[in-house]
């Protein structure tokens, strides 16, 4: 059940991302996508669902999400190591 929730969320984010790239949505849209990604991918379940299903998504969007996840994990590791 949760897998369906995550997948639907990812499709929604992809839709906004693509519309933004085509100039159909302003800069607020991509800020919203980034904020949502930063929030939902704090959950290990979301990362697992993404890794299970990312091949269903636009390649550019998948690379964007993967880069954001990598950044989040790097910050998490830094906080754990240095307590920041």
C-alpha cells in the first residue's frame, strides 16, 4: 500500500518538474518540488520505493532526484559524524 503512495507522489513531483522545465510553471514550482523531495526522502521507505521504481520515470527527473537524495544522505552523514 505504501509503495502506491510513494509512486503516486513521485509521479506528481515528476509532472511538476517537467512542466517547470517546459516553462509552464514558475520558479516557485521547482522550489516546491525540491522542498518536498527534501522532506519525503528523509524516510528510508521513500528511498527504497524510489530505488524500486525510478526506472518508470523520465531520465532527467530521475537524475535530479538521485542527486538530491545523494545530497541529503551526505548531509545526514556529516551531521552524524560531526554533530552539526
